[in-house]
C-alpha cells in the first residue's frame, strides 16, 4: 500500500493493484484535480458519503478468493462508508484501511492490525487517535494535518500507542506502508 496525502481529505492510494483517489475535488489550489485522478481506477468523492454503508462494529473482511474458485465477481478493492466521515477500504493481501475525518465509528475485531488514517486539526487528531487506540490495536495510525495539529496530536498519543506505529503524513509525500 502506498499513500499520498495532498491536504484536507485528498489522498491517492495504491492498494491491491488499484489506484484509488479520495476527494479529488477538495484538493488544495496548487493541485490540479484532473491530474490527480489521471490513471485512477476508482475515485471516491465526498469522503464516501454515497457509498454503501456498513456497520463497522459487525463488518468482516471478505474471504480471499482461491485459485480454484470460478471467475472473481467481486472487485479487487472495495470501499464502504463506515459512518459519517469514515471510509473503509479493503484489498486482498493488504491490511484493512480506515480513513476518518469525523467521529470514530465503533470498530470491530478487524481493526486490530488495520491502517488508520486520521484527518483534521490537533484536537480532532488527538481525540480520534485516543478513541481508536482505546478500543483496538491498529498496526499504524497515520495523522494528516498541519504542523501545529501534528505537534498537538503526537504529544497526546505517543504515550498510549501500545505497540501501534505512529506516522505523520506530509502533504505531497508518498509513504509506502
């Protein structure tokens, strides 16, 4: 998985052999939205507000397709709305990806080992990070915000990680996860 955050909630994600773009229309002024979506296999607008909603407490990852199975009928990468301001992405061979810009939905066992990306200001990043870490053990918690927001969130979260990795995203810089 490779994640590039551009600012706000705009991201380009290479996952499961697919290029997924989130909120291209909300990209910062210096980013040309048409170039951002160029070559994308899937574009999700409005942070997934129009996607099928799932109960994130009960949701389970799909079973992997076996070579003996007939032609695959499900998309390789699937996206769902996991609550207002929460986008759930699943791809074979990758950890589950949860992107959150609002309140943290109730998380099920699948969140243990997931990659969670939080967007917002310092208070939002700190609060959402504490909520995620209090309930589950994600593999990685990635923070997308300005420098002041990151400083505040890192100060709050660094002592409660309990084995989870913490990563500060920098706008325009791709990170291999």
